[in-house]
C-alpha cells in the first residue's frame, strides 16, 4: 500500500509517502506560500507516485463536517491567502482517490496513539507549541471533533504576576497562543526562543502558561497521556518546569499514580518526534482507504 501524507503547516509543507505499518518511506518539504503555488508543488510531487489514498493534516481552523458545503476548506485562519480555501477539493480534482482530512494536531494525536508515545492507550492529548498553539484530542479510541474541532490553543489563562506582555493573538490577545507561542516569546523578550538562555526567567513564565492549559485538560478530558511537541518544546529545560507546575496546580486533587508518582512518563515529548504530524497524515490516509 502506498499512501500520500501531507502535513500542511503555517510555515512549511511536508509531503511524504508511507505504508500501512506507519513507516514514512520518503518525504520532501517546502515553504508554505499562497495556496495556488503551494498546492502546485504538492500535486507535482505526487504525480506518477500511484498513491492509493491521501491523508491531510492541516493547520486550522478547518471545516470537518462532511455535510457542510465548505467541508475540506481552511476557514478563519489569519494565514494570508488561505482563508476559505478549498484544500481537499483542489487535491481531489487532481487525484481520484480517498482523502482523509483533519487538523495537524488531531492527526499527530492519532499517530501517537497508534504508533508513538500513547501506543496501546485509548486516550491522549497532543499539544504543539510553535508558531501557534494547537491541541489534538484522542479519547475513547477516536479523534474528537464536535461543533468544529478542538481549539484549546486559544483557551483563556491566568496572567503570570511578573508578566505585563499584552499578548499577540489577533483574535484574543492574551490567550494561551497569544502568551506562549513562539512569536509571543520573541515579541516579549526581543529574541527568538532558541536564543533565550536556559536559565532565563522566560522559561518559568512559559511553563506557567503551558502548565495551566495542561492542568485544565487533565481536569476536563482526563487523558491517559499528555504529549507536548512543537518548536518551543525543543528547549529541554522546559518540560521539567511544566511537570512541576502541573503538580502544583493540581495540588493532589487528581488521585492518579500517573500524576502523583509517574509524571515524567505521563507528560512526555512525542514518541514519533518531528514525524508525528506527517505520520498522523499517513494514519488519516490509511483510514480513508479502509473506509472507501
């Protein structure tokens, strides 16, 4: 089986071909431009590859309701040129094969549950903290959608007492994304996250915000694994600070061994590393092929 996988990110597209065992056999990447030139590159890459289905793991918001006239569209994104773009329809006009479609973070959660850090579990949440903040939820053996899809990157959070940064989310100002995404770090501290020293107070403030979101997710969804990925999470000093803050937030209320005694194995980096999103797209493609 040859499945086409597309991880559509706000800054880059990653396209690959994989098999039903979850193995990515080859891949390419290129910058995310306006929709037309970007999809031209996608179609050119997959031409003559004889794929049997596609999976698309896309930045959002996106329309997932199959009965909606804009199913397959990117919807209210602030990404220039992509608002109300018919992503799935464009690909379908070029290839007559089944297409799986979901958010990049839902796809990553799906892949981690199938082949990664949450393998064998029936629930997990996946956060990506990078250019933006997104959350995928896999619960009771399936991905969660609902009215639209999880947008927990935009939850409202308490402000750190030492932080007067106003936030930079274009919709909500000081929501989680507005306070903790990579651009917020850069705007607040006037340097990119990779340039901020490991012992800088920035990281305790960052952990304060991320841990609030994780604590709230534990209290509402009760996932069996919390997975934190994305470029910001490449800072190795950040994960221990987040675990510490989560335990402080929960304060013994959640009487679960995973939180009380084994939090290092409960809040973890992606088991699939940087391939979580692309492998998630592969998983969506496999499901679309099986459902045809």
